[in-house]
C-alpha cells in the first residue's frame, strides 16, 4: 500500500427490512472515530445492476447525489460527506453494474488468459480489490491516508442481489486480518402487541442467516422505537453469540444528529478501540485536539436541534414531494441553515402541478390547499427537477415570490423557471419557455447546451464541481449572495443540468432588473447566479448548493433564504451576532 500502513475496515450490513438506517449508523460511527483524531473514509455498495444512480427516478430510489468529480451516486454518500466532512469520488460508490462491467471488460481484453470467468473468484476478487484500493485513497482536506474505511453493504442480508458482495466480504476478512476487520450488523427489534413487547426473533434469524453465509457480527446495532427493555440485551447476546457490551440500542431520539451521541454514551468508541486495536495507531496531539473540538461542536449542534426555537416555514415547490428522500440534501441544507441561525425549519411540501389552473378545474380543494400553503410560507424554494410536469406551477411560485417580496431560492430548474416568469411578465415575452419542454417555442429563454449528447441519458449532463465567477459590476459586488459567500471572487459548486439560460436574452433581463451576478469561469456565457434588485431576497443558482452543505458549515444560498425568511438577513450582513441575540432571547 502507498502509505505502508494497513487501513482498518468496518462493514455495516442490514437485516430484517430494507431502509433500516445503515447509512446513519455508518455515518455516526465514522463521526465518532473522527473525534478520536482518526482519518475516515467511506464506501457504499449498491447491489443493483445500474452503473450509477444517474438514471434512477427519485421516486424509486430517492435523491441522486452528485460528487465533485461528477459521479451520480446513492444519497447515502451525501450522509457520509455531511457527517465526515470528506470529499468522495464516484469510486466510493460500488454497484453490481460497475463490477460486472470491469470484469467483462477484462475478459474481452483477454486478461484472464482463457480461464472460465465466474462469480467466485473473479467477481468477488474484483469487489475486494475495489474496496481495498478505494479504502486507501485520501478523501480529507489534509490528504492523509485513511486510518479507517467504513463500507456500507446495501440491501438486506439474504437478498439474491447482494450475495456476491457478502461472499466477497467473507473472503476479505481473511485478506486484511482479524484486527483490521469489524462487522456491524443493523437489525430490527419490533414492538408487537397491545402491551408493546419487544421481540428479538427477527434479529436472531437475521444473524443466523449472516453466520450461515460465513460472517459473524462483532457489533449489533438494534433499531427500535424504544430503548431496550430489561433482559433484551442479554437475550440477544445469548442467541446471537455477541457480547452484551457490543449490542447497542439505537432507539428513536430527538433527531438523527443525536445518534452519534446515543452510540457514544453506550460505549461504541471503547468497543471499536478494543476490537480494532486503535490504540496502536499513531495520532498527532494536534489532530486529537481537532477531534475534541469536532465533538464539542457536534454536541452543541445537536443541543440546538433539541431546543424550542422559533419556527420558520419554507414551502418547497417540487414534483417529487410524495417522497421526502427525493430532496434529502435540500432538507438537510435547510436544517443546517436553520440551526445555524437559531430557527426551526418547518417544510411545507407543495406539489407544483397542484398550483396550476388545470388542477383548479379537476380538484379545486387540492388547488386551494396548495396555494394556501404557498401563501402562508415565510420563504419559497424551487429545487431542481426534470420533465414538464409541474413546470407551470413552479413558474407561478416564482412569480408569487417576486411580486409579493417573499424570500425565494431557485436551484437549477428553479433558476430557469424564475427566468421564464420574468421574461413573460416583466419583459413582455408571453410565450417565453424552455426548449427542454417545447422545441418550437417562440421565445426560448432556456436552451440546450451545445456540447451535451441528446441520445445518451446516463452521465452526459454538465456534472460535478465547476467554478463560478462573480461579475465585476456595481450590483454584483454589492449583491446579497456575494456577501453571503464572504465577498469572494469565485465559488466552486456542483452541477447537474443539460439546459441553460439563453445568453442572447441576458441583456434584456438585466436592463429590467434581473441581474446575473455569477457566470461560469470557462466561457463567461453561462448564467450561474441571479439576483433580483429591490427585493428582500430573490436568488437563484444553476448549480446545486445543497450538495456541499455541512451541519457546522451551512450552504450560503440556503443560509440567506433562512435569514431573509426570519427577518435576520440585514442584521447578519451588517455583522451582528444573531446567535448571541437568540441565546439571550431563549434565556429570558
């Protein structure tokens, strides 16, 4: 290995049901290890055949998360980046499609020298090689080789799809050695019956299945609505052959930010230190001090989440509102911004199509309810999306925010609908629209980017981290969004789009007060950030700032939205300490 040291691996598997919370357990475990001063990285294994998550519907699989290198990956990698403050790559997300493509490509090149290519050993070896290679790649700002790599094994133990990965991990434990391999199994303790009795049989069966596949859990993380009843831990220890001190109750708590605290209080750090011989690792004192600071900041952040804060309502106008995971990074960005300005965010979900006139005729109740939610909100957010359904509703939402001085944040498509509204109702272009939805529109204010492949869907958009330069104009220099970014000249944010504002229309928009204060660094022709003059906060961005939000470092556009929606933006921009003012208010 490049560094000469052996990375330690923590595998997180799940049993009984899908969606049990493996990602949060993996992220929380990584955070606790970081508080010791260790360098941590993460890998997510998804057993589906897709090469990546780029072509998956958000309603089917949740949000598609985009990385700096343009990788379109599972939303759990967003959790890892947010909890661990790391920058992952597309290689940190393994799928069955990637593994099989790699093995088949090798077979076509003749790399296997005429041998029969099989799941064992060729597929399982490819999985192990991938995990070991990526587990030694630095993902932190300081560039240190990871001390620990956390591998989340997607799916549920017993699934056909995940069988090759289970077998690969069975072999992997011998490749890296006992002291460098730890298995955390996340299972369910359901509460059954009128008396609410906790049942251990599902977890017993899940562990039995896992052991039958050659893997024995070192740690059990048991999800339940309530803390363990008396005797439950001992019963699990007896039938699952796991020490009682290595069985953790992961019951419902005030927020997901309290899960690391819950695990720490039950002794997870001590168990991992003993199991992986972490005391043998050499950690510089200043790095240990950074870990102590991180833990203190995290506990303070969780404390704020549990307090009774003033509430600010944000209406999210989208087309995937039936599944909150479709916008999970947007939700987290709002949470982070809210807690950093001492506000509890209430999200009012508004289905964009319900705002349209067609719904008024088909379902008047739904129409009026949607408009009631929109009008009652302190701020409006229109996130990204694809397809024509609901676009006119998003245009109406942007129009309402513009005309009624409601704080507005548009992301990707949210920028484009703001431009469409402005073109139609301010610039006298009643037929303005996007070429994405109508090829023959008379006034295409949003156009297809010339270098994008129209025939191939997967991985062909403008993806990944790209620089945006603030313009050298009086308005841009004094814009609210530039001040929120710290008056820098350039920002790097992640993109995922095929369409852009038509540069031929920009001068007309700016002459009427819609200023494009940020443009791409490569050509200067791509509109990246807009801000409306004479408005409390009307900002839209072509990129996706939600991908870079962190609990202790919120995204500036979201921070601006929450500040404006809670009437604190001017005070913040004038340098007032709004956190101290809020603390004083709470103590009165």
